[in-house]
């Protein structure tokens, strides 16, 4: 019988400060566009996860409810986007403290 080779997926990628800055800029632009022009265009164009995070930034409870999302679901999903798989898992275990702080700073910039 042939020996089974183990698959190596490599080292998981951890987003850099530059990655987080680019994500911040993108989310700010999208949130400002929705705030200025409404949801009609973006809702059809964006995946549900992107609409949920923009709704979270805008504190739009109605859109979050329509998407069946909560603050926790948005933050727990984005923790990995911000800090990588292992870092996101650790932040989830801590109660999403770092992810909440990151989003609070983005909301502050949003004004």
C-alpha cells in the first residue's frame, strides 16, 4: 500500500498593518457612499458580508436584521480578516476586544 502524503498548506497569512489600512480606507469609502447616496446600488452589488460590515459601521440595525446579522457575527467574521486565522481566533476567545477597538477607530474616522 502506498504511503499517504500529508498536505502542507503552508504558514497561514497574517494581515499586515498595510492590509488593515487598505481595508479601513475601503470600508470608509463604502460607508460614506451609502451614507451619502443610500443603499440602493451597493445592496445589489456587494456580497452580504460586505453589506453587513458597512451596516455595522453605520449602525444600521434594519439592514443588519434583514441580513440576519448581529454585531457579534460581523465582528467574529472580521477578526480573522484583521488578524489572520490564529489571531482572529484568539481575539474571539478574548471577547473580540481588538476587533471592537479597530472598528471603533474606523467609526470615529467616519464621523
